């Protein structure tokens, strides 16, 4: 019986012949190449945690009018993107459990359609999450370097157009990907998009950190407090390391998997790497759990509203 499998289109290399693929698998069929068995319960637990976290973020931002600004709208959209990952994961797990226990019997063609829908949701959430991570970096950059002009640059109208454009682009791109997933150009576009977002975030955040470090150095030189300067610089470096480190750890393995599918589908090492695809999906779900901690829960105003939401004081 067929079972659902998130992003099944990317689990195995499709741009190679069946014979070559089986030979490559046979040549790498021992030891660590057997992959990692991740229990379904872990997917389910992480999906539930992410769903609750991001629902709280969305509810808090919608509840508090003080949070109705472009910055928090972008964070809200990031939370919605992460919720898509959680929802698709939870739906997939639910159907898998029902089908495995014989509670739900579905025709093979319907299972394939459901696979496509789940894959489209995950691809859409991947593109939108990366886009909003980049937009949040741009928004913070404008806040620091163009503080006096921020409200004239990042208006609510421009923010709304930006958000609508990202959602439309992510929906269209995920549909195109599911339809033409065997086209190498589609994968290359997705990889290029990730590399662009990676470089964008690196440049913007490092530039922001350099400016903050220079500013702290100037203040400490005038006040003759080098210890304060070193402490603040260390705190800023730790924050930057956590922010970019989480992004690297959670996203790079998945996109490295895509690169290997394009460049070396029959290589034994690449075949070994493919067997760990479930781990890469777990990392993406972990990112949806960590994002609220990095981008949302640092706000004192949002944390206060979250307490009100949890206590149901609407």
C-alpha cells in the first residue's frame, strides 16, 4: 500500500537511469549509508510545538494594536509560513497513521494527489519562510541605517504589497515545482534563490553588527569604559552567531541535498547523503520551532500580549 511521504519528489535522484541508481545504492549500502530512522512521533511532536508557538505569535500580533506595524506584520507572515510546515506535517502524519491501522482506505491515485498537495504546501512554506527571513533582515537594516526615514520608506502600503507578492510568488513557484519537478532548471532556480537569501542575510546582518560595534567603540572611547564595549560586542557577536548559525544548520543540509541531486545523483557518497532526507526535514521543522524564539519572543510588548493570550484575557 502506498503511504504519504513529504517531499517524496526530492527523496531520490530522478535524473538518472534505474540501473545506475540501483548500482549506486548497492555501492553505498552499508554503515552510515543506511540512513537515520526518525520515529513518526518526533515529527508529530515538533509539528505540534511549532503550530502552537506560531499560532500564539499570530494571535498576539493580531490582538495588540501596538504591534500593527510592518516589522511585526513580517514576523506574523513568517509565523504563518512556519505554520504551513507544521500543518502539512501533521496532516501527513495523521493520514499515515490512519492508513497504517486500516482505519482509512484510499485509492492509489488519491494518495498521489494528496502527496502533491502536501509537497506543494511544504515547498510554498519553504519559499515564503526564506523570503520573509530575508525581508525581516532588510527591515532591520532600514531601521538601523535609515532610522529617520524608516516610516516613509517602509509604509503599510508597501509592506502589504511586499507580503502579497511573496505569498503569490511562493504559491506559483511551488505549483510550478510540483508540475515540472523533473526539470533540472526548476531545482537550480530553487537553489539559486536559497543562495541569494543566504548571501543577503550574511551581508545585511554582518554590516549591521559592524555598525553597532563601531558605535559602541565610539561611546566607550568617549566614556572610557572598554569593559562595557567588550561585553556589548560579545553579546552582539553571540546574537549574530545564533541567528545565522540557526539559519545555516536548519536550511543548508536540505539545499545541499538538492545540489547533490543535480550534480552527482549516482555517486555513492551522494546516495548516502540522500538516505538522510528525513533528518533534513526535521531540521526545517526545528527551524519553525526556533524562529519565534529569535524573531518574536524577544519583544517585551509581544511577550506581555502572549501572556494575555495564554490567560485568555481578550
